[in-house]
């Protein structure tokens, strides 16, 4: 069976963020850049019918966004992050199945791919020691 399947992933990461305007804001707006690393897992222990399983591994993250400070201690945040991680496909995805069907991956393709997963995060923050 060939088709699409939803396979949920959980990402946990730690990162560093740098404000491009330092400790100041331009009209209450602070652009930020960030990067980090972490861990991902699908928390599924068995492979599907074709032998595919994402499993667990390390991830690299980068992104940026805006902090909007309408009051002294409050911040609104709008941030986009890219989670990059590796996926290994089983060899059965490259070989053509019997019965004349085509393979999932083209002949000679690498079974190891680097994927990215973009996220958009919206939130609010309160600063205690400022």
C-alpha cells in the first residue's frame, strides 16, 4: 500500500537566543536569532509493514522571531524554528516490489535523508528579574 500516513514526532530541545538590538528595543520590538540542539522521538517501537521506523535521535534547531514589549515586564513572542533531523529508510524502499509496481525511492537513491520540520510559535512571557 502506498499513500500518506501521519507519524507524530516529539521534539525536545535547548537553545540560545540573541537579541539583534541587545538590551534595547526599537519601538518596543526586538528581533532575535536562535540556535540549539536536542532530541526527537516518535515513541513507536515497531516498524510499519514496509520496515520503516523513525525512532529517536538528535536534532539541530535554528530560527528567529520578534519579541514585542508592550509593557516593562511583559513580552509577546512570535518565533519560527526549523528542526533538522536524519531519517534512515529501509533498503526495501529502493528495490522495486514484484508485480510491476515502482519503488518508493528512485533507483540508486540514498536511504539516509536529512529532513526539516518548521514550526511557528506564538506566546507571552513575563520577566521576573528586570
